[in-house]
């Protein structure tokens, strides 16, 4: 065949043309969309299954990212003052572990010292409830109450095997938590010291033409994650201080320990503050009756409103802001899938993903800026290179 000869175009039979044209454009577009949605759903399903296989490692690494976002500014400042980055990382990590250990010891000591007092209060409340059942509108007899107590005792005896199995699972969970904490400590150390090297390795996994865009999106997402975690620490501290002062004014035991629980619970939006606040209300009810419990409950409600309408807009920047509906859905999905840990990481992961996707698409409302000095990805540790 000579070069000036043209290859005739492939012909389509009349039956094939009629089969194609008989399907409208809307149906073909809907079919393509359906295929794309099915592909995304299938990929998400596979991703979830893979995540479940390595859930301990995945959760540990995510928590390491959170710890890094909190501690990296201090490491950068120490390195800027001339301290070797490895030494600065070790020092900051040691201080973090010391603070955590002292806090845990303080909470345990407070609970232990007031255990007998709280036990007496619980017994007194139980006696009041029993007296109300007898003298109140129900007019129950001693035989009825004893029958209920016997039923509860029999139920516990029948399920002793399940209780023992639960204890074994608890021991197993404690071992997994300790292993996860060691892994998180190890990961946090290297993320603080070698964050830039790790990020460069991740970038090499992408095609060369896409690295600049992925780099910008990743740095912006990291800035969002760091801003969220640091902002949430500030909000949790305000909550803890406010409730602790109120509990001290009301002379409620375990005030400081309950303040620590408020601080930890504030990291889980909506659910955390509600649960830890309900515990404070319960202790106030046991110690000083209904009046003190109502005061504490009102304080918790006011804190929730102040957080939503004042603290979040002031402390969280526009890049970190997430719509309340997204927060509720993220917390609900995280809790349903992975319990407390899922609720803890759901919102920051949502913020990270939202910022990363907007960075990939080049959202003009959120222009790519240079990574701040607080970003471990932007700080290349010379000592590690």
C-alpha cells in the first residue's frame, strides 16, 4: 500500500447504527454515571476492608499525625534556636509523655481517694430510690423489690461465661492499646524529625506531572489538620477550665479529675462533651442534690452554645471551618464504624480530606500558599539528610 493511499474508515452496519441511536443520550449518560458510581462504591468497599485488616496500624498512624500537628511547632522553634533536630524531637516527645503520665496519675489518684465517699453516696441514692418505690405512687412491696434483685442476680450467674469472655477480650484490648501507644510514639518521633523526607517519598508515588499539584494540596491539607487540632486543644482547654472552676465553687469532689475528662471529651464533637458533662451532672447530683446538678447542666449547655457560635468562628480559621451538618454526619459515621476512636478522628479526617480535594481542584476561594513554618512537611531536617 502506497503512502498516498487512504485507509477507508470502518463501516457500521445499519443494525448497529439503529441499536446505538435507539438509546437516547440521557439513558447513555445515566448508564455511564451509574458505572462510575458503582466503581467508586466498589473501590470504597475494598478500601474499608483493607483498612479493617490493618485497623490498629492505621488508627495508630492517624493519631501520630494528630500528635505531630500539636508538637511540631515546639520542635521547629527549638531547632531554630540551634538545637539538633533529633535532640529537639526527643525532648519535646519526652515532655509530652511526662505530661500525659502525670495527668493519668492525677485522675487515678483523685478517683481512688474519693472512691469510698462516692460509694457511700451511691448507696444512699439507691436507698432513696428503694424508699421512693415503696412509699411513692408505685407502692411496691418488699417482696417485689427482692424479686427484682433476685432476677438480676440470676441473670448475672447465667451469663458468667460471657462475663469471663468479656474480661478476656478486655485484657486483649488493653494489650492492643499498649502496642498501639508504643507504635504511635515511634511514628510520632520520626514524623517530627523526618517529616519532609517522608513527604518527598510519598510524592514520588505520583506521576511527575501531578506532583506539584499533589504537593500543594497535601501541604494545604496538613495546614488544615494542624490548625484544627491546635484549635480543638484550645477549645478543650477553655471547656475544662470553665467546668473545673464551677465544680470547685460548688465544692464537688473530683472537680479537677472531672475537668480532665471534660478536656479529653471535648475532642469528640457533640458526643464527647455531652457524655463527660453528663458524668459531671451525675456526680453533682450525688453530692449536692438537684440544685447543683441543674447548675452544672446549664453550664454544659451554655458551653456547647458558646463553642458553636463564638469559639469555633474565632479560633478556627476559614480553611478549617466545616459545616455543622458535615460534623454531625462525620461523627455519626465514625461512631457507627469504629466506636469512640472513629468519632475521635472523623471530623479532622473530614477537614483534611476536604482541604486536600479542594487543593487538587485548585479552588480559587482557597489559594495555595506557602507552607508555614509549623508544617513538618515544609521543614526539611538537615540532620536527617
